[in-house]
C-alpha cells in the first residue's frame, strides 16, 4: 500500500526522505518556483545560512528565481549545486501515483523530480545540515547554488547565478553537483566531465520539377545523401583517455513533399554532435564545414547553420578531490565507482569555469519518465556519502 507523506509542516530537515517528499510536493515545473526554493531557503536560514534569491531575466525567456546560500566566511568553500525545476508530468492520467504526491510504496518514493533531482538535492542538504550541527566550528564554508532553470532554456539559471556570485566576490574551491549519475546502483558512477553538444541545420537546394522530365529539374535529395555520407564517412576522432569518440547523429531528414511525381525544391536535415574535449564548438563547426565543402564540390548547392551552444566539453582531471568523492562512495557502498563522462549535458558545464566540479547522485533510471521514482534506501545512502565527503574535505582543510 502507498504511504502518504508525513506531516510536512513538522518534518525533520535532517531526514532526506521527508525533505524529498516536501520538495516533490512543490509543483516546480520550469520556470515555476512552485514553493521549492522557498522551502529550501527557510530550512537553510533556520540553520544559520545567509540566503539570497536573485531573479534573472533575458529577452524572449521567462524570468527565473534562483538561490544562493552560504555559511562560513573562510576558505575553502565547498559548493553543493543543483536544481529544483522539473520537466512537465506529461499525461497525468498515465501515472499510478500522484505526480506531485511524494508517496512511498514498496521502498520507492514517487513523484516528478524524485530522482532528477530533488531527491539528490534533499539528501545533500540534509547531509550538510547534519555536518554543520555536528561541526559548528569546522574550517571553511559550505555554499549552495540552486537554480530553477536547468530543465528549461538554461539562460537565467546557473550561468547567471555564477556570474552574480563572482561579481560579489564569492570564490569557490570545489563543487559537488547532485545530478542522478548512477545507472543501476549507488556504487556505479561518478561524472568527472561532460561531452559538448553542437546542432547543425543543413539545407540542400535543388529545382522543383516533374519526375518524368528530370533534365528540367534538380533533385536535392541526391546532394543531401552525398553530404550526409561525407559527414559520417570518417570518425571525428578516436576518443581520449576519459571520453568516448565524438558522435554525430542525424535527427531529422525532410523534403516536405507529399507528391510522388514531383522533384522537391529543397531537402533539409538536422544533426547533433556530442563531442569530447578534442573539440571546441568552433573547431568542430570548422571541420564540418570543411567536409561539406569537399563533398559538395561545384555540384551541390547547400547552406549550413549551427545553432548557438553553451554546451562545451570539459573534464575535471582525476586528482585528490575526485579520489575523495570516490573514497566516500566506496566507504558507504563497498564498491569503487567508475569515473565517467557519458550522458547529456548538465549545469556542470558552467560551474567548471569557476572551480573543479564532479557529479554524483541517485540512480537515474526513471528520470523524466511517467512514474518517476527514487529508492528510499538510495536517499539515505547519498546522505551518508555526502556527510562522509564533507567530513573528509574539511578535515583535510583543517590539517593544512
């Protein structure tokens, strides 16, 4: 049977399960704040954190509320980052539990954002509060960078929150981002980098005409096939020590032609490249343009447009901080996690410009799905891992 959420007006903020339930019950679908940031702000302020909630704006995008909190004024500064916004629930009738109910059944906590990433954020908040209560005089500072714009345009969120904090003199030493990194168990994976993302829109021009009179027409599909084949004929790279080879996928191919006896005037394709740290968006675009030019010669008329991107590849080199995170995971789970750079993009791509960042969170098998859920046991494990990491981190700081 389902267990209804406990009294959320009096839950223990050190309980990651109760805090996850409270956050899931906040309908914070991008860009709505939904009460989630307000709840976190209240909890952190009650524990002595200085809390600010800046709102950022940009033309053509919704205003987004964010949260920055810090306790302590000295270094080192350990940052916990995350987001409270979630994707839409889709067909609410397809859910077997209320999407914003936070109910527990068979050891799983259900609701939109349970694993991506309110559960991870709740566990890390609970761990930080427990650590501060136990170590009120610990050296250094703990800060939170939390946005409401990770699942949306990512324009008025973490990137601007970091700029805002930096302009105010805030400096960070290391960051843990609580995205759901584990494929199956809590001992599986730490993300130490992310691939970049570049989207191209390719148009090949022809001449419309009757298929029975091909000499009076110019079929752009032949040219499109030629160009796409050239893009995929040779691998972009062989990968690196920490990254798989860059990968190009054609995602759309269209001529908009409902007739079977008409040669179309244009053919259009969209492709996306997930690229490693061999490339920047600029060098990769230049390579794509070179391949197209060579393949087109003087016979294929085409245009290529690349969408603007802020998704660059980055790597946090394995070292003491990465080892400290892996040590904490191994100590609590009994198995050392792999160091990975797989998956999509995240806000770590912004944070990496300010301090080393690694990602670790709960199992992400149901993120963005109907009946999204997280194991209660995983929330407790993540809280323990984060608490152990904070203990090790600030013990090392005190020894320096």
